[in-house]
C-alpha cells in the first residue's frame, strides 16, 4: 500500500541554498518515488537495504536535506543529536559587565577609621622620700574604650576619643593624685582625652613645645572656665617619641603597645606655705592700678620665680597687679602673696586681659590683701609660659596700690621656683587594638 509522505518543513538556510536543495528534492521525488515504494512498505525497508539515518554520513547534518525522509531536516532531526555540526552555544553570556574596570578606588584615605578602640593601661607610682624610704602611691589598672576622633589632630596616623576609663584594679593610696594624661581619667581641668599616634607632629603646648617623631600622644582640653579662666583645646603631650627616651611604643597591624619608665623629682613650690589653710583665690576682675611700679623680665618655663617685697602697716589694704608690657614676649603669669610670717594669704591667676595680650583669655593676675599685721609682704611671681614659646623670658610690670610708699623691692631675681623633696618613679604599661 501507499503510505502518505510526512509533511516537509523548510530548513532555515539562505535563499540560494534552500532553492537549490528544494529543486534537487523535487527531482528526487519525481524520479525515484516509485522504485522506492516498490522496495519499502510504509516507511519500512527490505532486509537487504539499510534503514536511512540522518547524520550517519559526514555532512548530512548540514546538507539541507531530509536524508531519512522523516520530515525533519539536518539538526532538527533526532539523528543529528550530538553531532558536532549541531552544537550551539546555549551560554547566552548574560555577563553584561562591559568591565572596562573603572575601579577608580575613590578611597582617598582620609584615615577616618571607623573601628573602635579597646585596651587597658596600668600605672604604678613609687615615691622615694629624702630618708630613702619608698612608698607605693599609685597602683591601678584601667580599662579603656574609645571611638575615632573627628576633631583636629594634624598629622595623626590615628586618634581615638577615650571614654571615661574604668578602674578595674585599685591599689592606690590616699596620696595618689590624678594622672589624667597617663590613665585617661578626666578631672575638673583635664577633659576630652585622646589616645593618638603621629609619625611627626609639632606640639605647641606650654609644657612640651617642639616637634616629635614616632610620637605616642595624649590629647586633652584644659578647662579653667569654672574659675573664670580659659578653655584651651587641642593640647597634646608626647608620652613616647624618638626624642623621649623614657618609654617605648610599637604598632603591629591594629594592635598597639606602650611602656613608660622614668623618674622625676618630687618638688614643692618655693616660697609657698599655706600654714594649714589653703589661701583664697583673688576675686579681682581688672587691672587694679597704683602709684608704685617697676619692670622686670622672668623666665618663661616656670622654672624660675621673681620675689618682690613691700612694707605695709597693720590694717592697711594694698593691691598688686602684674601686667605684660611687650606683646612678643608676653607671659601667662601667676602670683601669690605671703604675709610677714611667710604664710601664703592670697593666690592670683587670670584676673584680667593684659595690656599686651596675645592670648584668647585673661592672662594677667591681680589681687588685694588687707595686712593683719605690719611688716614685709612677699609678692611671688612665675610664669605658665610665654607667647614666644617655652624658652626665653617675658617682660612684665608689677604695680602696687597702697596708702603709703610700700618700698617695692626685687628681693630675689630668677630663683628656682621649686624645692626638691624626693623622687618619684613612674611605670606605665598599656596595650589595645582597633
């Protein structure tokens, strides 16, 4: 019987190729159909002839012909499955990344670390008295934590604003005084404590001016506002540096370690004796003036003092003013007054704005005393620092207002400001990470 031919479907090739293949196929069907029908029955084959198979000969999967007459051409035929001619890249490569690698790394490294700091520091202070006996005054450990400092710390490689430190081990004696720059504990004066490091930094404070390299620093604010004084911000103290041989500092990744080991002299202020009662601070708010005055120069670094004397009658009231007379060398002076028994009866500091005043605060002292007894009173003057820096000297004027000529006289010129009373050994060990 005759079997209906399966429908044909065109293969997607070029028009010229498809036209040639279609013409050949029509010729094939016209001249060979009857012999084939004689040999096969309904798609079968004689035992002597092989069954036609698409793809069993080279090129059959790309010749545009239906070689096994099943209606499927070339790669659409199951017989061409697996043929290398019919392999197609199914990977549509959705990687639309044109990847011109514009990774311009906008990190300009402003060194604004966001990781917090945590660590601890131990402070031990041992005093040796004049007779040779030793007393452990301070022996404590503090836990530290802080966050990256966002204020001014020029040239700092890192800086952390330290939260109030927590004392975890306390073997301090009653004689242990606050050590805010070592243990990061705030006081009424030392606030806003920082822990910082700089490869090179210029420190401009009164107490430690100069440039330091590989410097481990404590930053702080001095707050004298409670007594009407200034607020002095952005102060730094180098604890360890190339120029300071009293300690070591190391940085390994984000871990830091520091140690201090040094001995200082224990001193007290010369010409100061509260005689059991701490003297009051002056309440003056201006230059008190007067008819008696003299000028002098004084060391800027507080290592030296000038001592003046005046003679006052019993019950007489007199006032003393210290004023700067030269802006380039102007100083931040303090003074106190001693009575004829050498007891300190008044302290004065930062009462008014000096005549020559480059400072942002009232740097000059003034005060008034009523003499309980007749005799010679001392005016002791020294300096917290000068506008010119930590060295040199400052020019000043001492002015006295008294009912009678007080015979103002410079008794001691540039004498040591302190008296040594022993030695103090300080040992600090700290570590932390960020």
